[in-house]
């Protein structure tokens, strides 16, 4: 039996890309809540998935995510894929969705987790390609602080620079998972992060068009190709299953060998 078969599966950021691919796998396990700010695409996906699928339109940048909490009940599997890439928004918006939004979702659903619950928060291989960032860790470790942006700026970070905001926000996700894993474990639940490489989705193609270096990264990787969304989704689905029951508090890289090629 997979984790969460008799509970509610939740996919945040489900309307497209990797979130949609994850939802297509988790719907087979029982009741599923799919959430996204794009209500029209979300409803289309819910209709296509059928079964016990509930669509909840919400924006992870909102302070109040009660609509999500009241739709879930008890969490079985939770996968948070909601995110913005550098070509999609300015730096502050990227932090708001990728890091602060992920933190808000975890906080919102904290009372809904219990024995057997499992969650995966999407990070990125970009988090593993940063230069040393130790001085930033105290700020990244308190993403919902009212002074979060001021504290970053005080350390010399241009908070509106998207190509820096993206990897830093994703590093923050990795660190968020590490910090919260103990509290989740005390309740019999597991929490992980997943760092995809370059994936053949709308977001991945957009970034590839704007950043020629991404093609070089693909070429330098061990597998020499982009990932398919379903390949990454399969790993996320495994991580929230009983097959990964002794995995928690860690990051899983699904990057085709890019990080190894650049850091070995």
C-alpha cells in the first residue's frame, strides 16, 4: 500500500509542467487535491483526471491559505512544485513563490500531517551550483520574517535580480526541509526536497531560450539530455510512497548528472 492511499494527496502547482505530471501519478492512489493559481487550467486538469479529484484555486503568496487547508483533511502525500524561474518574474516575486510560498504551504498544512504523511518540496539543481553561501543561511532560514528582504539587502544581495533569486530561493527550500524534518518525524511524517535538473516543460524551454549556458550544461551532463516531466514526477511519487519510508530530511537530485559534472 502506498503512503496516503486512505488519506488525501495534495499537489500544489498542479496546473502545468511537473506538478501536472505528479498529479497524474498520485490520482491513482486515492483522493487528490490539486491546487494552483491558474483556476481555468486547474479545472481542466481536474476534469481530465476524474476520480476523487478536487481543484482548489489558491496563490501560495497569499497570507491566508485556509481554502487549501479546509479542502485537505488529513494529508497522505504532499508535493509542492509551485515555482517561478528567472525568466518569469523579478527577484522578489521568485522568493515569494519559491521559498516563502513553500514555507507557507508547509505551515498551513502542518496540523493535517500525521503518522505516514510524506511531503516533497521542489528545489532545483541550481541550489547545488552556488558558490559558498554560509553568510546568507541565517536569513534564508527565516523566510517568513518581516525583515527578510531588508536582511538580504544588508548582506549585499540585489533582491530584484532574478538569476540570483532563483538559486537562493531553491537553496532556502533545501534548508527549510532539513530544519523541519525533525518536527515532522516526531509526528511520524517524512519531509524531503527534490532538485530537478533541466526538464522539458514549458518553464524549462523558456529558460533554455533565454540562457544559452543551459544547453552547455545538458551537453556536459552524464546523460546528455533534458529530463521528461514524467521522469521527475516518478521520483516524487516514489518519495511519498512506502518504498521510501526511511528517507527524510534530505535532498534528492534528479538532474541527469549536471551537478556532478560541474562540481566533481
